[in-house]
C-alpha cells in the first residue's frame, strides 16, 4: 500500500513539475532535482534508498535503448569521430584528472579508489542539454553529438569504474584495464548486433502491434544481461541493439507497429528520466545523514565536490577546442576531395564507349554489378563530404558543446557501487552528488543564455524545405512508377478496375506521401483502392530507404518523409481492415 501511494504521488509530482517547468521555459530535469532536494528536508518525507542496481540495470538500459532507436545510424556513423572522442577519450582523461585531484585532496584515499570516483564523475547526462538544445534551435549535428556522447560515455565510464574497483582488490593491472576495455567493447558490440537483428526479424513475424510493443520493452534487458554475464559492457550492447533496431525497423515492421511502439516508449522514457532526477534530489538528506553518522565533514565534501566540478568543466572546454578544430580540418579535406569524387561519379555514369582509354594502360572493364557497387560507394562518400562541408561547426557551436557537459543521476547511482569498505565512502557519495548537482544546475540554468550570447545558428529552414521537397518529389515519382508496372494485378491475378487506377494515380499525384492522405471518396471497389494505395506506399517507402542508404538527404528529411508514409500506411491499413469486415 505504501509503495502504491509513493508511486501515485511520484508520477503526479513528475507531471506537475514537468508542466510547470515547460511554462517557465526550464528543462524538467533541473526542476525535478531542485524539488527532490527540497522534499528531502521536509519532515515526514521518508528517505528513499534506491539500490544502484535498480538504476544501472533497471532504468539505464531502457533509457539508452529508447534514445538509440531514435538516432539515425547514418548520423551516428558520420559523427563517430566526435562521439568517440567525447565519450571515450574525454571520459578517460577526466577520470585520470579527477582521480589525481581526489588523491591530492584526500591523501588517505588510495589511487584505485580515487580513479574509481574519477570514473563516477566523468560521464555526462545529455537529457537536459538536448531538451534545451532542441527548444533553442541548436544545429542538428550538435544535438547528434550530445546524444551520441550520452549513449556511449556511460559504457566507457562504467568499464573504467569496474576496472578501478577490481584494482582496489588488487586483481587487475594497467595492461589488464586496457585489455578489459577492448574485450568489453568487442563482445558488447557483437551481442548488441545479434540482439538487434534477431529482434526486428522475430517481431516482424507477429503481425500484432500490442505484442510487438510488449516485446520491445524486454529487448534492452535481453541485450544487457548476457553482455554483463560475460563481463562485457551491457550498456554498450543495449546501445548497439537500439541502433540496429532503429535502422532495420522500417524494412521489417509495419507502420502501426512502429507508431504504437514510439508512443509507448516516449511515455516510458519520460517517466523513467523524470523519476531518476527526482530520486537524485531526494537522496541528499540521506547522504548528509550518512556523512554525519561516520563523523566526517560535509563541508569538506562540498569543497572537494566543487573543485571536482570545476575540473570536469575546464577539462571539457580544453578538450572541445581542438576537437572542433579537427572537425573543421576534416571539412576542408572533404571540400578538397569533392571534385575528385564528382569526377569519379561522372566516369562511372558514362557509357563504356565514351570513356577515354589510356593506350599505355589496358582498361579493365567493370561488370554492371561491380559498376553499381562502385557508384553506390562513391555516392555515399560524396554525400559524406557534403555533410562535413555543409554541417561544419564553428567556435560558437564549440562553446555550446563545451558548456553542455552536465552530470546527472547516473553519476550518483554509479557512486553507490563503490565497495562498502572504501575509505571515506559516505564523503565520496556526497562528493559525487555535489559534482552532479553543481554541473546540472550551473550549466543547465545558464546554457540557454550561453547559446543566445554566442548566437549559435541552427539549421537553415529554407535549405531544409528545398531538400525535403526534392525528396518528396523523388518518393512520389517512385509511387507513380509502381502504378505503371505492366504486371500490376490483384492478389488473385485479376486486373484492377481502370477507374480505381485513375483515382489512385490522381490522389497519389496530389498527396506526394507527406502524411496527409485521405481515404477513398467513393464506395465502389474500396478494397481495390486500399490495396493499390498500400502498394504505392510500399514503393514510396523503398524509395525513402534507398535514399537513406545513399546519404544524399539529411536524416531529418528522411525521418519526416518516413513519418508521413507511416501515417498514410496506418490509415489505409485501418481502412482495409474495416473493408474486409
């Protein structure tokens, strides 16, 4: 009964605080932490002691899976340099720097324990940063970097934390840490890839949106638990499974399945994210009581926590500056390489008879299949070069990226995994809390002002509309071409009625597959009409997926076109079901 009451009050509080924060223009996580801290000091409010495993193994996997499913794999690939730098290299550097600081300020703390706490405070929490960034119109590439960093850095930090805890027991060496990291990444990637591929294929057989959504809720744990059992990174396995699922789902799952799944996961992710930030604030009073019970100084923990917060903020700034410079160098190299790629594409597209032949070098003729494969590779390389040039980030974006390094509830939960016999353990937990709340509130509350001050420019809406229009024209042409197929017949082999074909052709021409389809305006041959429209949508979807594979269009344009087709498909599937009944 008490747990039920706590759940009701918790969900009601989350919704109320989120609604209030939206009206004030604040990110909900910031408000929830403040509310949680205030509630923890209210007499009569019970001290909620949440086991760290509940957060790290129960809440973190579905949250990461939800984000990974919605991240385009092409965006992740194109930004892998920045993501891996922020999520792996910066985490390692921060762990070392913070570990040195903790050992210096707390001489009685051994090096392994100091590095363990350094690993705890090293990963960022991208929830607040990305929510504010979307509201303020940050460039989509910058948002991808923040989300990608948030997906991977938890895995890096937890692997380093596990290695540091093992070193505290004297069971691992420096070489062992590197070996464990590589093993963890390799095995986790394999597990995540396998789970993601099996996931979409098994769910494609169900043909039931309710069952599909139910299965999707266990997928993160199916990836997480086996990886953890074999001492790999369960968190990374979840991320890989989510990326694979999100990439493969449009090919294997129906629109109704994906729409239902997206709605349910959005609600679940909101509740889980909000709950852990509220619980993070509620834990402060209990941490202070633990420090006092052990005769330790809360003020000393506050001082060390503030020093560590300053260190992680400065370390990120120092790291981001050369990262942005490196990305600009990549853009320059891409611009220099683009003419060569264009020349290659022209050469591959020209007929054999028109290509110049060097008499000193015999020409090796390409098979049609080999030629198409090379054209696809050159097209993707050219699109990647265009992306680096057109989406290049300047110092303004670098400032926003550097200041968006807030820590969050995962830092507090990870600190709870430190062994019970760790020296100064209550103080260490409080230090982790101070680092998390200081960065979250300081950077979170000032990030909008920083973004406005440096005038970070978002994506060009005019360019997007032009790009999206070109994609819709290409998709609509593919749908119309499907109606002109000579072998177009019904499932029983009979031809479609001419008036139905004419009606579908006219409606498809007007709507362009943008999610504004209307049902048939006549009752005659309704079943034929619905079948034909679904066929047009299927052909249009193939065109969208083909465009996605080339990388010519941005993920924003691809996703918007995909969503429009999903809405159209769901509409006509419902009409088809009603017609058959």
